């Protein structure tokens, strides 16, 4: 899978170097994956899902499929106040992790199809860092 400035997600055959398919309706509106550029991508082999971050302040999780019209949206992760620059899958905690240009990192967990933030880390220009835990949403 690749993506970028054009906001298209393309599936490639790496052996032949040819495009296999791309994200298309009904999975995507006008073939676009997000409202702004795609900044990063990650894959969960365990869940057979892929995710990508975007400059539209969100990250998206989709079902992986070799058919572009079957790459259905599973979840939209929102809460960052600026461009989401990075997304990663942590197989040990079974969580998605996002980082943003707003100097925050979020760890997203799911009990079902609904994702929520379990840990939120923020930093500021004064070099301070705060860690927020969702059980109490207190800085610790």
C-alpha cells in the first residue's frame, strides 16, 4: 500500500511492480482517503487492518482487502489539534499510536469497533511533558 499528497491509497504487486487496485467507492469518496494529504501508514497483521494519518487532524483505520472497494472504514481517530504526522501499530499492547504536530501522542485502544484514547502525552515549548491516563483523565 502507498499513499501521499494525492490522498489516494494504492495497492501494489511488489513482485511485478504493477498497481493491483486503489481505494474506491463505496470505500472512499471520489477515490480519496482523507480531506488532506496522507502523512503516514501502518498495518496490523494481527487484525488485518491498515491505518493512515492525515494533515486533516485525523487518523483512519480500514479493513485490508485486495479489492479497493472493500477497504471499508473501521474507525476515524480524532482529537489532535493539528496535522497527525505519524501512526504506528503496537502488537504488544494491541493499540494504534498517533503523533501530531500539536506536540501530542495518543494511544488508541478498542474494546470493539469504537476506539478511545487510553493514554495522551503532550509537550510544550517550555520543555514540559504531561501524561494523561484515561481511567481518571488526570495528569500523572
